[in-house]
């Protein structure tokens, strides 16, 4: 993305990211070039998801064929939604599963399927946060979600770089007004990743009613 910005934005854009004029030329970036870069990032992320999932499920004693069946569903042409951060309860990591029937239909839609990638850690003393991770694991093992919902382990800053640059949509649904910033969403946006967020944290300031998908595609 840096190379792309170097090519199309004004010199020293990195020192002037707060100036509106720095971004004047952003729409000169051809869609195809932006998409190719994003697509490469996505392929790299999915390779990491694949390996991480294989390692985890093997350790859990799952049969090899079943593991392969799950990871073979990963597809860079499927809309990929990411959620990765501390599993503090206010961040509501499991909110998207509130209506299981609906999310089952969404991820398995034959024309426009969706895959979800989760990662994160909970504080050792945060039992409720740890329980969220357990819930996501259990949901991801339900037959209708196998190969659709992935939970990565060993979350750290290195993995987060893959996630915030490789997913298509960054999901942010904390309980208002608990989120101080939601830094991962800021990182996703400079990587050209769309934010799907409630109006909390940085997004209250970042969202100006114009920077929405339906406006960009007009
Ligand atoms: C950016 C980042 C966070 C913070 O993300 P929030 O959206 O503010 O919760 C947490 N962990 C890692 C590894 C990060 O890179």
C-alpha cells in the first residue's frame, strides 16, 4: 500500500496524512491496482489462516481428512470479515452470532458467501473474555460453520498485520461509549480495508457520511 501511495499521492504524504489535500489524488488509483494489492494481501492472510487452523485442529486430535475439508473451503474470492483484538467483553466479539440462523444463511449464501476470521486474547483474569473465545470455537465447529468461521490462536502484533491488511471488512461492534479508539480499525483503513463499525471510538470522527461504500461506487 505504501508503494501504491508513493506512486499516486503527493510526495511526503506520510508526513502530511492529516491534511485533506494529501488524499485529493486517492481516487486516481486505478481500482484494479488497488484490488491486486489487496488480493495479494488476502492470499497471504488465508495461507496463515490455513496453517494456523491445521496446527490447532491437529493438536485437538481432529482427523486429517476433516481438517483438510475445513481449510480447503478458504477462498480469496469470498468476502472476508475480520475481528481481532483483545476479547474484552465490551468489544462484543460474539455479537455477530446473536441470530445463528441468519448468520448461517449469510455465510453459506451460494452467490455471495462470506467467511469470518477471528483472533484475539483475553486477559488471564478475564474469565468472561476467555468464555467468548470458547464460544467462537464452539460455533466454528458446528457443521454449518465448518470452513466458514476461523479462530486463530497465538494472536500477536505480527498476526494482526496480516489480518488488518488481508480481510475485506473490519468488524467493530463495541458497546457504546466504551471504545476509547479502536486502533485496529484505523490500521485497517490505511490498508484500504473497509470498516463496518458502530459510531464509537475513532470511527465517530472518521466517519463523515461521505466515506461510505455506496458513495464510493457512484
Ligand atoms: C492495534 C492492535 C490492537 C488494538 O486494537 P483495538 O481495535 O483498539 O482493540 C490490539 N492488538 C494488536 C496486536 C494490535 O495490533
